């Protein structure tokens, strides 16, 4: 399969404000009034070390709202939803403190991510439901054919 | 006024799980089913540089749920609520990635904080309402008599 990089249905990227103040910044994440807010179930961090890859995972029910306040993370999303107009497409998104955006990922697409900062990177997920192993599917890294590079 | 350090009514500290996984950790923050969850209005980060102090601020309505996934922050809470049994008490709490806890702060107490890590520290607030300047009161650092140390 060719590795296509394009925009996957249901994925959104929202620029977020970083407000400098004396001694530190305020960094927006998500408000209950935002379009990508689907309800609150749980907020948690995932951390990822330089060059490490965590892939692949698919949530059957959870919508992810992801921000990376510190470090830099490459996300790869793969769509194999049967009725999707973006079926068999990959989409890459890099989130970092310099490219500070919110990445919203709907259920039923495959997600992998890689740490691309020299230091450990931090990903916050403000999810519409609490963690539940029953709605998560996993595949081995090699089971979806994507070129992650030399790491 | 003597500087008393004690436990202030309504403040709670909740230990949080850090789950090691290959290439990074999962760090719990807050679930909708947690006792200290009062509703979701907004999630945002505040960052604080080494030795910087941000003080004092009081929310009339917002309950704060604070975690520090990266760095180390000293929080000082001062209670001058007229009917509080902890009136005129200060409470100090240090949150860090090593002492990973959730600090819940009710409305109507004064809060200040200081970066005590060599690098910039990150504070996540999962608040029960969105930011609203109308419910925030501020005092100058010197207007509440607390010994922050030499910084």
C-alpha cells in the first residue's frame, strides 16, 4: 500500500493561545464550549521518550483531545473505516510547545505516536470517557505498514 | 501575623497513579467519577519559571484541580474566609513529577505559587468553569505576609 499523507475525516487541528505572563505562560487546552468538546470523562498524560514509538491503538468509543505542552510528538493516524471517504489514508501531525495546537481524533481510527524531542514529551488527553480496556483495540507496530523512519 | 502552616478546610491532596509503559508513562489526572471532580469548564496549563512567584489570586467560584506532570511547584494557600475554622492559616504543598498528586482548592482562598525546579514547571488545572476575570480577585505579593524565602 502506498503511504498517502492527507487529511482524515473527523480529525481536527485547533490552534491554541499561549498567553505570556511574568514568570511563565498560560496555555489554553480545551473549554466545555469548544466545538471539539464531546463531554468530560477523564484527563490523563502520556509521556513519550525520544525516538520511542507507541503504536497502534484504536478506540471504539473515545474521542481524544490531545495537546503537547512540553516536548514534541509525531502522531500518525490511519483510517481503515469501511465507509470513510479517507479510507486507507494516513495523516501525520506534529504537536509541540512551538506548534501548540489541539488535535481531536474521533473513535475508530488507528493512532500511533513517536517522541521527537531530545527530552521526554508530555501529551495531555482530555477524553470524553474514562479509560476502559474494553473499548480499545491494539495492533503490533509492524501490522500497519507505515514508514516511521530510522528510529 | 505568625506564619502558621497547617491544613486548610476544603483543600484535598489525592495521590495519583503513574503507570510505566515501554517508551513512556501514563499519568492519571482526574476522572469524572473522582470525589474532587466538580464539573468540567476548562483545562489549561500555567507554566512557572525557576524561582518565579505568581501571587496572590482568589477565585470566587472556581474549584481548581491541579497537577504538576513536569517540574516542581510550591503552592501556598491562605485562608481568610470569615467563617472558616482554618481562618488565618497558611498551607504549603509541593507538587512535582516525583510527588505526583492532585491538589484540589475550593473557591475563596488565596493561592500563590513558585517554581522550584531548575527548568520551567507545568501546572495543569482541570477547572469546573471556564476562565472568567469577573470571578477572580488579586492582591500584590506583599499584601499577604508570607515568607517566600530568598528568591
